[in-house]
C-alpha cells in the first residue's frame, strides 16, 4: 500500500492521513491507527483530541478551568471557555496561516472595542457618517458641527470614523471628551483628525467589518450626512440591519443638504425600489430625512422618551419602557398594529422575566410582551413611536 503523507510546516498532518484511511479506504479506526503506527516510524503518535463546545474529556476541561483560574478575574466563565475551545479548534482545523491571522486580529480588534466602549455603557451615543471630502466651509460641515455640539450639550456622545470632513465636524462639535473615533487603516484620506489624534477613545481597525460592528452596535441613533461610496455603504447596511432586525431599533436620520441630496435619493427609492416591489411601504418608517438640526435631535429624544430597550425571550418580544401603558392603550395598539402580532395572540403587560436576570439595571422598567411576526421591523419602529405618545 502506498500513501502520500501530507506535511505542513515540516510536520505530518495525522488528522488528514487518518481521515484518508477511514473515509476513503473505509478501514476501521483501529486498523487505521495500526497502519499509522507502522508507516510513521519515529513519529510520536498523539492524535489531536476532538474538541466539543458542549463537553470534552476530563483532562481537557481541567486544563481549561486551570487556565481560567490561574489568570483570574474572568467573568462569564462558560462563554470564555467556549472562546478558548473555538481558538483551539481553529488551530486544529485551519492550516492556512492568513485565515488564522484574520481570526486572531478580529478577536483582538473586537476585544479592544469592548474595552474602550464599556466604561460608557450608561451614555447614549450617536454615530455620524458622511464624506471625508466635505470642506469646512460646506453647508453639511457647518450643520454637523452644530448638530454634534447640541447633542453633546444634551449628554450624548458622538461616534465618527475619526477622519477628515464630516467625521472631523462631528468630533469638532462634540469635542474630544465627548467623542469616539472609529478609524481604519487606509492608504489615503483616513489619518485621525486633529480633534481625535491624541484621545484614548481612538480605535484604528484593520478590517472594515469590525469597524462597522462598532459603529452600529454602540450607537443609540445614527445620522448620515451626504457622502460617497463609503457613506452610502454604511447607510445601506444600517437600513438592512434595522429592516431585518439584526440590530436594535434606533433612529436613522438622513441629514440633507441645500441641494436635496437625500430628497433625490428618496425619489429613486420610491420609483425604483418601492415601485418594483423590492421594499415595502413600512420600510419608510425606518428613517427620517431632515436638514434641521433641532428636528433631528427631537427625533432622537422622542424615540427614547418612553421606550427604553427590548430583547427576545423564548420567541416573545419584550419591550421595556418608562411608563406603563393602560389596558385601553394596549387594546389601541392591537387595533393599529395587527401586522406585527402573530395571528391569535395579544399584547400583555409584564414585570421582568426570569430570563432577564443578566440585566438587573432594567428590572425597574415596565414591560409589554408580544409574539412579533419578524416580518415588519419597519412597523416595529412606528409601533415604538406610538408607544412614546402614551
């Protein structure tokens, strides 16, 4: 029998040889192991363990527990254990070094993102998108400075890409103490602006996808000023995430300029996307177009005037709010928004659920429960705005 033994980095890949013997030559596992011992003289036979996220052999679990105990200060051990196992499995399953480097860099970037933003969990934040090429004497630049300044005066923090143009305007208006700069390594245009160059809240990413997570995940509202491909990419991703429920409901403001940048975009959306059935009419509840700074800020304030947050528990949508709706108001919501409620179900008032034990800071809030249909996230935005009227 002739077997070509694959080597990687000068080491024999025993997993591949073993899979070849059992899967392709259909040998029993015991026979495959016996052959490996014969054809690999002098090689220490120590087959990698098959790791599981559920349960592993006692030796592996003890080693992981010992590592966590030795390091100390580790929160949520179960989740960290799975992260360790995921890293080990990646090392077993991936021989292509660039893939491992990408996994490694992604983990490090997201860890650092969490570290920078975590101290400010209690602060509401607004992400600002817009062109890096907007000059300082432009209408949009001046509007953005005013917008971010007024938001900072009301206690909001600002997240921008940390570069020039609209990004600098957002940081300039809010000031570095009230700003985050979520930057990216690029061969042009994207050095940190003068406002954020020395702030501890500057993060520079290698990967766009990690940067986008920070922009959306950490924001309570998003404002998009006129811009190019990058700005439109960011805006369309936010549209998609809200439309599909892959991010929490939040105000999306399209800050128009004196030329009607977003008004012309709206005409295209109506005639080409809605006209051809590519989107639904309720998707227009996702965004607000305005060039008025005070109106834009009022949209954000109003969205959180009663609504606080939400989560799904056992398939049910739990909406938390500052004021408890009356039975009559709940009945009105069922009449006005039947599309978002699964057939035959009703909206119920509730206290905190046992599954929400991990969010004790929300236990004082009022709640309503409903069986959401997962098809009308645009209408869910309108539903929240209606709640805020009570």
